[in-house]
C-alpha cells in the first residue's frame, strides 16, 4: 500500500484540495472522475467552509458572544481551582505581617515587618521579625506575643538571637489582653528601664516553636484575641532615646499571589460584562 499517497489523499480530503490530474499509463492525462450530481454528498472542505460561514453570520453572533463569556468565566474558575490545589499541596504556609503604627499605644513611630510560617511536614512554627523603626528613635524590639489554636500545644525550639529567647506563656500584654504565648528578652513582657539587648533597628531574627495537637497553617496562629480584636500579633519596644516605650500590634499583609488571583477574577468578570453590553 502506498502510505505516502494515502496520507496525502487524507490531507487533501480534509483541506478540500483537489489533486492535479495524473498521467495515464500511455502518457495521456487521465481526467479525474466527476462526482455524480445530486447524490446528497458534500465535500469535507466545502462543509468546513459552510460551517465557518455560519459561525460568522449575524444570527450566530449573540450565541458566539455568550460562549466567549462562558469561556472567560471558566478560565477564572480554572485559575481559582489551580490556585486552591497548589495551596492544598503546599507543606509550608506563610503569612507576611507588618506593624500597625496607628494602633500602637505610645504613638512613637516604632514599627516592624515579619513572616509567620508553619511547616505541616515537621510541625514547626517560625516567626521572623525585622525592626523597621526610624534610626533616630533608638531602643530595641524586646518582645512579641501571639495566639495559637485551641487544640495546639507549643514548646520553644530555637532563636537566632540568643539574648531574645525567654519563652512566655500568658504574658501580660495590656491593653492588648488575651495572648497565649510570647518570647522576650526577659521574663516580664512589659519590662522597663533601658534594655541593653533585643532586636536593634535594622536587625532581623527568627524564632521557632514545636507544635503538636493537629494539622494547622500559619493563619491559625494569627487569630485575634483579648479586648482588642484587631490585635492578631503584638510587639514590644523599649529603651527609646527619649526614655519611652511602645506596644505595636500587627496587621496581615496580603501576598502578591492573592492580588494576582483577585485581579484575574476581576478581569474575567469585566470581560463578560463588556461582551453582554455589545
């Protein structure tokens, strides 16, 4: 069997191409047999052209727009599903946080940035903080406090800053009451005086905790507690150049991936709205 010829014939049939006449054995050109008229058969190429013409007909346009709207909606749903699947499979969840300067007790301008991470494959909670206060303020970040899920039990594991490693349970964080755990330079969360140790301005450190009691993610350790329901995490600053101190709560910072997903969804909805208006 001539496979090359068969393949060429199939391509011609699909594309609607009429092959050139082939020479007869005696040298004469053999004419291609005519297709019988009124047989009810339609050439494949002709049917494809007819379908293409129908696709762009005025009567077809509203349905086409509706299909394109649905395609945009399905794309947005697919993006959400893929994002959710990736999150479900991730072993480590991370939540960025930052100082809420406007909610501090002293209004000093002290602030910080940080990451709260949880690795469910090792059951380890990590807290990383950086002192972002103005250099003219002076002093140190000397303690922080946070909450945990009711089912969780924590124990202190490590600190990259040795002088900042006193594990606190039920620290006195008034007026932000209700925090379950904390770490500080010394035993009292509030402290006083002029400390000579802590997280200095521009410096960063990481603390880790072993967790037991179930499966969690980083968000579970940033639950609001106590009298001030906006306080999901709290830091303590002491030893300012003017002799003052401050308590600065945290706010959760949305991650770039969350912004990207939100924008993709809004774009798909906007595309659908424009199509419906046409």
